C-alpha cells in the first residue's frame, strides 16, 4: 500500500459525515492508526464554522445549518490540495469553543474530510469514497453526552436539551447525506 500511495498524484479523498457525536472522529482516528499519520491526514470541518461557541449561544444559530459554515472556502481548499498545493486550514478548539490559528496543511496520500456536511453535493466531485456514520440514536446520545461532559466542559442537562432541539436540524441538513454514502 505504501509503495502504491508513494507514487504521487492527487490524494485519495474520503468524506466522512454524520451527526455530532456519531463516531466520525473515532472512525477517522482508526484509519490513521491503521495506516499511519504519514499516509492519512484529516481536515476537521469544525474549523470552517462561521461562529464560535459563545457567538452561537447569543445568535441561536447552529453549525448543523450549512449556511453557518464556510463551505465554499472548504471546497477551494480541497481543490488546491488535490492540485498538490498547501493551504491554511482553519481550526476549532472544542475544549474552549474558540477558533485557533490556521495551520498550513499539505495533503498526504489519503485525505479524510470529516464533518457534518462532508458529503454535501459541492464536495461530491472531489470525493473518492464516502462514509456516513449512523449509530442508533440512544448510542449516539450516550457517546455525545460522555464526550461533551468529559472533554468539552458541558453539563448534562443543558446538553441533553440542546440535543433534543437539534434533532430537527439533523433531519433537515445532515441525515439525507447517508443516501449518497458508499
């Protein structure tokens, strides 16, 4: 595999979509552990959100809404990476809920695009393989509550309320992507 991937050419781009807390990062991290960090790189779409956590609390907007993400910029970045260029990837820190400085990034042989909207139509021509992570609702809720309370500083009750409010947004803007997944 290493010799095949080492021949050069555009990266293989894998889109991994799903709801928040569904296991997208776990899946992606598994690929990197199996194949190596030198072979697999990730673009986390959270860096392309338009608002940080504090701003979202005030605005009431959700990153599940595609309009609340810089999807056109992401498409430009993917096109540049496919051409072998380096781009500055925006980053989001979930523990603080703030954006970090962009990081220069050059695509390794396999690039995973991971996020809520990874399988949106504007990315389809750039994706070589697509995955929609879709665990049962109760499992996803347990995973998200455990992750967000242990690692992101959220409290259980407000988090559960937010998850209930987000269900219609999930059905409207995220769930349909599973029909296009490999």
